[in-house]
C-alpha cells in the first residue's frame, strides 16, 4: 500500500521532550491555566447526576457545579 501511495494521509510524528519537570504546573497569574473534569454518579433520590469540577492552577481556586443532566451547567 505504501509503495503504491495508497495509505491515508497522516501527520508527522511529534517529538516529545523527556517529560521531566519538577512536578508543578504554576502559571504566571490567575485565569491562565485551568484543569477540568466531570464525573457521573448515582444518587438514590435523583438517579444519575453530574459533577463538573474546574480548578485554577495558579491559586488552586476550585469551581464545582452539580447537574441532573450533562447539558445543564
């Protein structure tokens, strides 16, 4: 397939660094770098609910909201 040029186009490989750092992710100021995650959990009263969690990497200021469905923030 390669010899006849029949392979799908692909991106060039990205060369990664050695990955070593001091274990911290601290930007220069607030609102520059946020981490986010979501989790679905079961409650006996409401059934499945969602928790959306965001945290500012500068001051570790969290933002959390809980919703009955994944499209209500």
